[in-house]
């Protein structure tokens, strides 16, 4: 086994496709046994990053190491040592769940003498007992997800890459899936998961927030929320769109965003609370809810992006 300190380490990792910059100078590391979340909207560069780390794409600039191997020079060694799972589960629909796991175990080189036991262990670990002889195309999305995970770790990889692996799965099943991820991290497996679900980032030890090819934040979920600028107010009212327009005109308002049936307003500090309330009263907006709340990671991310956009406007 190759000697390494961190499971993943990147150094100004970059990738271009012609004139298009997909990933620009990304730097982060993942210690052994930790869960790292790469968070951001579609098109931010998450999948391109993970494909470089898996040895599928060569970096245009910079470099990276996975399990001590160079992604450019030792890509084949990396592919043998990692597990990979994407939202497009690579399963064979005409095979049973058990046959899929057995097939991937053979592809990954699990010895024949160990394979039967390993397949049974994975069926139990993924909660697939009583479903193991079902044809894969008959399984629901959540069970197919569990099966794909079992296949990805058939060879006991020390590093697991999950690329939007929970997309399209209901919230309860997503939570159960993350319970499996926690279990694997507890066994010492290092995990990198890309997602655009902000709530999933709460499960990670460290989060890297990506936007327009760049890593715009890198910290634990709690630290990111602690660094949220200003005071966040949640407002419930009869006309969210008009309330947002009114709030934007109040001095000291840093940002506004609509979350479902409520408006979130970020203020410089709590001295602006009275001014915001008075603005709603003067505009004759019936406010049913007005409270200071702790920011979510979605609030943090939106705040960071708004700040970057405003800085870009000022910079011309």
C-alpha cells in the first residue's frame, strides 16, 4: 500500500476545455477517515474535480494526490484503490442485486475464496437482505442506490467518491444512505461526496463550497455558519415579493432571499431590526412572523455568492 498522510491533497488543481475554465486553482485536503463535502450548484465544477481525482481526466494545471498516488502519472493505480458511485448508477438491470455485487467483486479482483462471504456481508451492510434475488430493474430508486454503494465498495477501498449519489432520492432514503456513509467513515474509509443538497453538507466534517469553477469557502459546517456576516431575520407575510423589494431599500440590509413561504433578510447588525419593521408597516405589509434565526448553509452560500457578484460589479 502506498504511504500517504492525507487521502486526498490538491495543489492549484485546474481543468480547461478549450477556452472554458471548468475548475480553477482548487486547493483542499481530506484526512484519512473523514467525510469531505464538495457543495455547489450544477455547473460549479464539482464533477470535473472528482473526475480528475479518480484519474479519469488529466489536470490542465496544478496537481493532486489520491492515496499518495499522482492523479496524472499514476491514474491506473488510483482506479484500483478507490470506489466510485455517481447518480447514474452503473448497475445491470437484468441481473439480480446479488449478481450485481458478485460481478463487481470479481471485476475488482476480490479472490474467489472470499467472494461469497463478501457478497453476503455487503447485502447485510446495505440492508438488501430479502431483496438480493430481485432483478435490479424491479428495485426502487432508494434500493438501487444502496445496491450501487455495495458494488462500489466490494473491494474494500480506502477512498470512496460519491458524485451526486443521492440525486432524485427521497429525504428519508437520503438520510438512511448517509447513515451508511457514517458507518464506513467509522471504519476508516475516507469519503468525498459532491452534492447540491445543502442539508447533506451538515453530515460532512469539512465542506468545500464551489461556484463558477472556484472554491469559495472551505471549513466545517459550524465554522461557516459562525462566520455568516450580520444578523439573519426570517419574515412571514402576505406578499413576499413586495416585502423583498421594500427590505432592499432599508439602510443596513445586506441581502434578501425567498425561502419557500418566508423571506430571509440579512442585516448588518441588530440595530436595523426596528428600521426593517417600520418599513414593512409603512408599506402596509401584513407581517405574521418576524424573528432572528441562525443561518443555514444555504443562507451562508447565498450570502457568499451575492458578495462575490457585488464585488465583481464594483470591479467593473
